[in-house]
């Protein structure tokens, strides 16, 4: 029997746990079920919006656990809000599916619910269509008008920080692309890094008003810093030995005979969803206090300079040759 | 040579004609090129958002002119703003493409530009990914807080109006699905109705504050009125002889031996993007004056009654059997 989009929405998406709570309804006077959803913005706030698509077998394995696909799709979008310092408000979902399979939709819906609850970011609308598996999400967040943190504010002399550790998600993708599974104890950390990246929402909000610029690492550390360099018209010099390479990556890459133990991966792998943060020297302490207060590791990895390139320097100040500078989309 | 998403965005999307004008920048302090776009909402307004996906060979023929695909994708989204009475503000675009073909992208971009200019609705962000051809658009519009027009406000005794004429887009789809081309003079009207539907933005805005409820006809007149009936907890009775069937539909269906000359099609075909408007008897004149002022034909087609069903009645008040009640998505 054919299933209508409306049945699917009612059963799997228009339900408590996903839709706005009564308290959230003050900002969302109308959610799923009409021609539009409605957002009521506090007068002192801007609305930040970001849209990302994840395609099966391009951005995730089609056969992956639907709950993890859902979590990854929402997390990578929330990461864009984090990079602007915005507070999550709500999201819309365009889900394209080859067929309406009950168990898949049930798991996908539950996966979404976990993040909706964690980040207080309910579902307010979208579309379900028949097609090859892909997920487009738009997130909406709130930002103080006087605390906008873009990619344009970096100045020579500023310091470059990165949150967390790098390389795990990149290695996970590389192993999965080569047909390896990530279900061993040694690779569990990689699996979590890839499928359940933690959007740095609290850190992003904490940085707003302190940092000069920020970006989330979706294309690769050097490529993403390149966006900041370009938009701020500056150069960036990274200190190779300071780059925080994830423990599991060091171990596995070391065992594979990689002498720099994953440095190249940490510099270039996309999908990490840590934040790269640029801060003026005199705001350095405020930034560090913020990171300590919310318990997110932050590492000083370099400095903004005059110029236009992003370089990674070894102990002797020589530029390290980096292979595969970020993700090519086509 | 591989092409990056950033090159494509720069060449085909981040350009004058598509992005906000200097005047529009007051409401859009940040557009394409950062982690998020930013929207600054006037305090007396709500933001209306709607998201729709169009999949190649489901919602449009993959081989169709890319300019027309672009126009249809944006128009069907704008139609949702029209149904809420919202003024277009901006849109985001998630474009999934099998390959980055210059001529296709050029035409697609120009197609978008036409509607961006007509409806003052610039592009502020999105995503381009490699995958099977599909287009997800989210539109954002402005609405006065005291003029929200939903699907819930219909009351027994209210009158039911529809804008324009019905059936052309449905017949176009049906003919194309059966391998027929629409390039003959007699079918040109159908081609335009399908690929270049005119979102009823002015009419929608004019209705806000007057109508009890409104919806755009994307699933089919009776199916969409069914959404209003359900959400308003009312029944609706349509007068078969009043349904405005498009001239081309009458002619072609008549020639095909359809004695009701396309009535069933006009009642059930989706993709029409006319507005169905419910209005209280005492606001009838205000609605008609609005329609005359903006020069949109409006036809009285029925009445809201107690009950829960949408029926179409013949001259003798007998219910007409309607086949294929709206589009089944899966």
C-alpha cells in the first residue's frame, strides 16, 4: 500500500522529543504541518542559518546505522552554528529516501531525538521525498547583534587555537573507504569521531565577543584556515609539533610506518568538526578561561602573520610539504 | 582537473543578480561565504520558513532546461510563502549534481536570477554536493505578527476561493510522463504552467489579515483543501461547475473524450501552485477588492460546512466520485 509523506511525518517526525516543547514554542509559534514554520526572534538577536547536505556513499556509508546517520547529519550542521558562536534554535530537514522502511525511519528518528534533546534544537519543518538517500538540514541559531564572529576578523599577531584532537574522523573515513570495519576496540574511537562528532556549541558561544574569527573544521584544518586567511587577507603559520593529533591516529598511523604519525591527516582531514579559533594576544586569557570553564581542550597551534598562505613549519622553521590540501568536491 | 565547491559557488552563485543588493543587506548582514548567513528581522515581523526538495525524474524531467528547473524549484518554494501571506526575504539552496557541467550551471544560475529579481528574494547560502540531481530550497519570508494565516482558521459558513485556473500543470506532467513533448503551440501553455508556475505572492500578502485560512495547491485541490478541513475540523463542499478548468485542459481533455473536460484533473492534480483561500462571508468583498487591485482572477468554488470531508457536488447536489485523490509520495 502506498504511504503518503504525511503519514511518515506524523509517525516519525511530528512527535514529542523532536518538535518544540511548550517553552520553545514562544520562539516557534508554528512548527510542522502548515505551509511555513514561523520563527519569532528576540529583538536583540540575529538569526544565523546554515544548510548542509549529506549524500549516501559520499558523506556516509549508505548501510550505516540510521541513528548514526541522523546524528552525523544534525551534528555537522550544528557545528556551523558553533563556528558563528550561535545558540541552536531549530532545524528543518529534507530527507530523500529510496523507500519508506519502518525500521530505518524509526532508528533515524530516534537518532535525531538524541541531538534535539542535547542541543535544545527542535525540528520545525522540511520535506520527505522519494529518491536516492540524502539528507539536507538547515539549522537556525541565535546570536547577539554585537558579537558576530565571522571569518574576516583575523589580524597579524593574533593567535591560532584548535579545540580537541584531530585526525580521527579522517582516518575513520579512509579506513571505511577501503572496506575496513571500525568495530574493533582500537578503532571504536575513530567510529565515534566520524559518526558522532560533538559540535562545539558551548565553546563557540563562549568565544563570541572574545575571538577575532572562527571556523569549524569540515574541509580540513589547513583548508579551513585558508578560508580565514583569504577572507581576512592574512597568512597563518602553524607549528607542526603543536598540532594535537588524536591518540588512536598516532598509534595506528605509527604502526603503518607513518613517521610523522598522522600529522598530514590531522592537517588535511575534513569532517573533524573541531573549531579553529583566532584570538588577539590580549584576549588570549579570556579565551583560555572560557575553554577551562566548559572543559574543552584548546591547543595553541600557530600565529596569524602578514601574507596570504597557510604554512605548517617544523622545529627549524622550515615549511612542511602537505599532501592533499583539503577535500575536492567534484 | 577536480573542481572545488568553492569555485562553483564563486562562479555561478556568489554573484550580483543572485546575492543581496546593498539595500537588502540591511536585513541580511552576512550572506554566502561564512559558516552561517545572518538575518536581521524587523521587531514587528515573524520569519516564515519553508523547505521543498525537487528530485530529478520524480519532480521534473532530468533532461529539462536547467533554467526552467531552477525557476520551478524556487517558484514552488515561494508558493509556500504566498500561502502564508509572507513577503519573500531570501533563500538557501542545496544543489546535488552528478557532475559540474559549465553550461548546465550557467543556465541554472540564470534561471534562478530571473526569479530572484522578480520576487526580490536573494540567495544567502547553501551547499553544493556530488550526487544524483536534486534541489532543496528553503525560503525565508516576513510576516506581520498580527496577520498570521494558517490552515486552522476555516469556519462553517466561510467561502472557498481559488486563484487562476487549474489542471494545466497536472496535464503537462501526465503528458511528459507518457513520453510526449510539450513544444507544440497547443501545449505551450501547459509547459509554462508546469515549469514556470507563478507563485501568488502578491495575492497571499493581500489576503493576510483578510482570509481565515489559505493553502497553495501542491498536492491537488481536494487533497490540499483536505489539509485545511482536517486542521480546522470542518468539511468543505465544492461546486463542480464552478471549478475553473484551464482552457487548454478543457480542449485537450475534451478531444480525448473526457466528458467532464478535465474536472477530475483540476480537482486532483498537484503542482498547480494556485492559492485556495477561505474567507468569512463578511470579508468577501475585501478579498475580491484585493484580487482586483492586483489583477489576479479569483473564483468562488465552494463553502465550508460542518463535517470532516471535502466533497465535490454536481448540479443536483450529488457527490461526484473523484479518482486518485492527490499525490502519493511513496
